[in-house]
């Protein structure tokens, strides 16, 4: 093996390129064109897709585009084929026209997704209406005495017994829980809800009803009035559970003889289910107290469907009238809210009951200022403004139900009723919340007039303007009224003394200002916010609202030259003193800039402001910052750098990169991006100058190279340094900076020994060999065009790289070093050609420096022989170990390299090639298909005039059958 003699075969690259081109074939466009429509033939027996046209007496054809997936199935997708071949089942009975009509009507009556459900309000109410006072629960769970009945008791006796059990609620044992905290109270109510389910599951229906009745009684207790809305939510959860259990029970009784359809009517219900349903309503009717009887019957409202067609409507009217008997206006308004809620769930089309509930509500407003309520508030020390806020959830819900898909004329009617009540602020606020924003916006001026006339004692006007602002942020008022609307609103907002109340209102109106006005008005609003929030550092308690202001401004102002020209914008940012909040605001601004900035900018106002913002993000990075956060910040900063362009002023661009490097030194991805930017800048200079560098541009390109050479060592990732050294060397070479290119490449070679055997990727340790091999192969392809240094030896960079590869500590049982040697052979073969495969304009490669000098060719051949010997020694060592599979793969790789690049007219090299083929197939691990294609390629190449000697080789290459044990292992 030591007597290998290498000679590279002479290559004619242009001829080979011509031979590799695809052959052009003539196409008759009358018959076929890739854009021509394909005719799909739909046959009665089966569906097919064919090119061309098909004529048949039983077929209809149409021109459609061919689906590439359908063509795989001859035009028929599996589901269509199944539908065409399977029998279509017939319906067991025909659907009557009346049933179809009912189904259509039910679909029209359903509440759509545009209706905000109660579930979305539940959490807000529980978190908003809290208390620190002690709460109590009074429960009368009935006596424990059992009432025995004989088996022969009549039905009437059973009914009488159950009614007596219900009477025990008034006479039984009392259970009182005192001094409960709010959380204890919530836990007890949850326990009752669970007890209800357990009682129902164990067939103790009367006990379940007792629990519901006693819980409903709690809704008449207003001893801790601030907690009443939350209590209402908790208790009505139990009522909803009970109503669902009863409905499902009766529904299950209707399963015989066949299940009820969704759009059933009372006539479809069997007698047993009707009797059970009536029994439940009889039990409820026996409840003596108004409030539990009202709530429990409302919970079972849907069950009226089992009895009569008009049962739900009649019950709603009756329950609406019953609520008038509740003396406490707060208790009454929540009872109306619950009735409206179950009414919207069961029969949203019955608007009359909704309207009656609302009009009854209006009639009770005078009670709020009556002696009874005033004495209660005085006793609990509750101010009237706080008391009025307790009504808001109920009134909002009632009005939402009333206003849902209501005509615009209803809003006019509501406004008139508000005026008759002296513009009640609480009601007016709910009206603006409930009705569509478009309706409110068109009457914005009228609403402002009504707000002015409201009494501010009970309900502050700034809250009314906040509600109006919410509507105007969703819909636009008439254009000629917008300025007067803003002025009137801001006159009230700016007089609010409480920073919290001021900010909650100002935040809403900022969006209206941004939507309809210029930077002048927005700047005025920002100045007013700064004026209110700076004293006593009030801004520290309003960061969420201040963040919202920034988000709204950048949502509507995408021209950052306009944005940063606002005098008060940057001072507004200075109010964000908390680091985490400040960074979030900066990220919001940068995300908007990257998303909406269409063209690169050089505007100094924008650059200075965004540099300041990016520096704020960068300076937030410390040792505890997570990697994901670092990546997120780096992406935003890189996005900013990418949008900075000084056109042909390359020196200014380089100066910006120098400043950015100093500013963002702690974020490695930003530094890497800056190095790439500088390399692109050098290439752009070369493109503009078309390779003809003047002294000035040559100095600039060297400055770019110096920037990269100084910056790369600061990176911690060794592969980032290696790749950037190689890239920067390639850029320097393309710009005819040979000494700089030489320095980059030598730095990369000297860094190779420091590559660790494992590297961390996404928190996991991985072998570095695949990455190192890719880098070295890229390096080898670059060395073809790198001229030798006049003061160094022949191929000094190639030798230096191979020496580093030889000295590197590779993994145990690794073939990486040998694979590098095999990869180096094509490079050396390409270097020995008279004309290189590729060159760099205005850079003299070794083909020009040496001009095919025999001494240079001899050095190449000698180095190739050394590499081949190293590979053969490694193959020999694998034959002694359990590495025969690796041996076969490496032998085949070297065989392919010799076949492609060696001069096989040399007998020794010719014989070595045959030996490598036999070695690669010796143990049967070589892929047979690859071997067959290789033989076909050799046979094809042997037809060329200067490769006739391959004919002799192909006769000596044979395919060997694979051993049985190898086949079984695979």
C-alpha cells in the first residue's frame, strides 16, 4: 500500500457541464401544455380523471384543474369512492313539514356568539365584589324523623308525605355558621353544591330540593351588602346545577319508545315524564317564602317545555310579576337578572318579558333614595356611590339581554326614559354598556348632554365618560362632532383628582384621540397624563394603564418619525421606572417598528430614539436572564439593525455598526448579526465599485475586515467564531484583501484544536463531530481559490489544516479524520488542473501563480499519496476489529473519490480502485442499488474518448451476493 502512485485525471469542466445539461425535447402544444385544462369525466358507474377528453352517452364532462392528490387515485378520493359504492341508508321515518319548521325557527331563536355569556362575567364579579367582614349562613335542613309508609299507600299519600317533608323545612333543626371569612363562605357554598349532587346521585330528591331552597333563602340576606353580587353568583351556580339535574332526569324518562328530537314539543312527551314534571312544580308551589319559590321555579323554567307549548312564556310573565313583591331593590334587581338569564337561555325570542323586567326596574329606582335603604346603608356605613356600583352587574346583564339584536329605535326609547328619570347616572351608564357601539356613537353628542345633566353625587361623571369612550373606541361618531366630543370629555377627565380614577378614564379616551386626530392632540393628552401621574410618583401604581396607552399609540401611529417628534412621547416613557415594565414597553415599541417599518431608515430622530430603547432592553440582561428572553431581545435588536441603512454612505454605516457593537456587547446574537452586516457591507462596496477599488474604498474594505477580526474573538461559541472567521476570510478574498483573508483563515485553523468533543444544543450535550466536518468541508472548498503566500511553503494552508486534523483528539472509534482525508483528495485533484473549476475575479489563484509547474503538481501528488496511505492503514485496522461495516463504507467512499478524480490509466491506481471495490463488497454491507447505479455510471463514462480505459475496469468489478445473516439483521 505504501507504493501508491497518485495522478489526478485531467478535467474538462466546460465539456462536463455541457454533458450534464438536460436534453430538450420537442412538445406539440396542440396535444399537451402544462397549463392546459384537464377534462374530468364523471361516469354513472365510477368517477375517473383522464388527460384529454372522453365521450360517452352516459357521461358528462367538464374542464377543471387536476388535483395532484386525486390523480394518485385515478381521480377518486377515498371518501367519494366509499359514498359511491356504499348503500345509502334510508331514514326510519319521514320528517314532517311542521318539524322542519320548528327546527328552522329554533335555529333563528338561538343566541349567537355575539352575545357575551354569563360565564364570562362570573369571574369578574367574584373578584370585584369582596369583603373583609364576617359572613354567616343560616340553614334549616329539616327534622330527621322518618315517615313510614305502607306498600299499599296510594299516590296521593306519597304526595302528602313529601309535602309534609317540605313543611319540615320550617320546623326542623337549625344550622347556623357564624363568623365566616369570605373564603370560608365560598368553601361552604361549594360543599353545599357537592352535597346537592351527592343527594341527587343517591336518589334523595327531596333532600336535594331542601338544599336548593335553603341556599335560595340566603339571597334575601343583605347584612353584608358589598358581598351581595358575589353571593348571587355562588348561589345561582347551585340553582343552575339543580335545574340541569331535574331537566336531564325528565329528559331521560322520555327515551321510550324513541328518544326526543332536539326540537321536541309537549305532544312528543309521554305521560310518565309529564307527571314527574308536574310533581316537581307542585313541590315548588308549596314553598312558602317568595324568594326561594321564585328562584327555584326560575331554575326549572326550561322544564315547562315538557308540559305545554306556551308554558315558558306564561311562567316568565308570572315570575316577572312576582318579583314586584320583593321589597329590597337590590335583591329585586338580581332576581330580575336571574330571570332574564334563564329566559335568554331557554327562550331568547320572548322579548316582552325582558322589557317588562327592565321597565319594572326603572319603577324601583326611587326606592334607592327611600328611608329603608338609607337606614340600611347608614347602619353598614356604606356610601351611596359604592352602593350604586352593586347594581351594575345586574343592570348591565338585564340591558344586555334587552339590547341583544334590538333595533336602533329601542335605544332612542331608553334614552327618553332616562331623561324622564332625571338622567339617572347608573341607568345611563348601563345603557351605554349594553347597546351596540354603532348606535351609541351616532348619538354621542346627545349622551354628552345627558351626562352633563346627571347628578354627580351618586355616580361620578368620569365613569359615564369612560363608558362612552369604550363605545367610541369601537365605532366612529360623526366626523364634524369628534373634536367637540373630545373637548367635552377631556374637560371632565382632567378635573378628576384621584390618579387611579383619572388613569382608568384617560386610558380609554387615548384610543379615540389616536384614531381620529393628529400628533398634536395626542401630544396634548400625553402632557396631561404626565401632569397628573408625576406628583407623588402616582405612575408607579398605574403601570398597566400606562402600558395600554403606549400600545394604543403605536397601534395607530406607524410612522415613527411622527411618533418620536412628539415632544412628550419620550418623557412619557420615562415614567416607566420599574425595569421589567420598562423592558416590556420597549419590546412593544420595537415589535411595532419591525412589523410596520417598510423601508430602511437613516432618520437621526428615529435612530437615536430606537437606539435608546434598544439599549434599555440590552441593559436589562444580567446573569439571571433566561436564554429565551435573551433570544427574544436579540431578535428585536437585530430587526432594528436590519432596518438601518445609510445608502451609499458606507463609512457612516460602519460607524453605526461600531456604535452598536459597543452598545449591545452583552448579547452575542446581536454581535454575530453585526459581523454579518459588516461583511455584507464590504460585499456591497465591491458590487457598487464592480471590483475596481480605489485607495479609499480599499481602505474601507480593510476597515470592515478589521472590525470583524477584532470582534470575532469576543464570542463565546467556538463554532460561531470558526464560521465567522471562514466567512470573513471569504469576503476579504472577494474584495482582493489577500493579507486579511490569510489572517482570517489562519485564525480559523489555529482555533480548530480548541473545538470540544461535545457542545450544548438547546440544553442537551451533542457530539461536535458533524458540525466540525461540515466546517472543514466548507473550508476545503474555499482553499481552492486561496493563493499561496509568497513567504510560506507550497499549499501551506492545506497542510496546516490537515496537520490540525491529524493532531485533533477525535472521538473513540471515529472515522471523522479519515473522512476529512478523503474529502481533501478532490480539492487537491482540482488544484492540479490547468483551469480551476471556479475563481474569484481579480484574484490570482494557484493556477496562475504556478501555471501547472511540475514541481507544484508533484507536491500535490505526494500529499495525495500520503493521505491515501493514511486511509488504507485505517481500513486495515478496521478489518482486525468489529468494524467491517465501517470498513465497507469508507472503502466505497475512497473508491468513488479515486474513480472521479484519479487517473486510472496508472496501473497501480487502477488496481487499488478494483481492490477497494472488492473490499467494500466483501462483507455484503454495501447497498446493492447504489452499486448497480455506480456500475451503470462507469459503463456510461467509458464511452467517452478519453475514458476508454474504464471498460477494462468494469469487467473486473462484480456484485457479490449479500450474506444471509446480514439480510436478516437488516
